[in-house]
C-alpha cells in the first residue's frame, strides 16, 4: 500500500528505510523524500515507525549515551573555568 502518493513510496519502502536506521519521519524524508511535498503522509509514516520499529534505537548502549553526556559536561565545565585571553586593549 502507498504511504506517499507524491513520490510513490510504499509501506514496505518505509519499513526498509527504518531497518537501515531511519528512525524518524525526517530521516525517512531524507532517505526517500516521503513527506516532503504535501506532507499528508507524515502521520502515516509516524504510525509505521511507532515504538520499537527502529532496530537501531534498541541497539544504542546507555553507557555510550552517558559517556557522551559526561564528555560534553566536562568540556562545558572546562570552558567555563578557563581564563580568557587578554583583549588588545587589556594587553596594551
């Protein structure tokens, strides 16, 4: 059955893109243009993706997410505590 009439995208094609990592309607649009013309199919795409439809979402390791957050927090803290370089007026 067609999901996107504008570009002739079927349910099967949306599912194939989801299996290869397109987990949001925006990612599906990037993969096959579905949802980028009239937009009437975006809700259908959301329904097809649903909870648990994206295999990569379950494959994400919580440790990796925690590490990435900790790294970002550490970089932010380092930037906040670093001494800024003197400006041209201050250096003169």
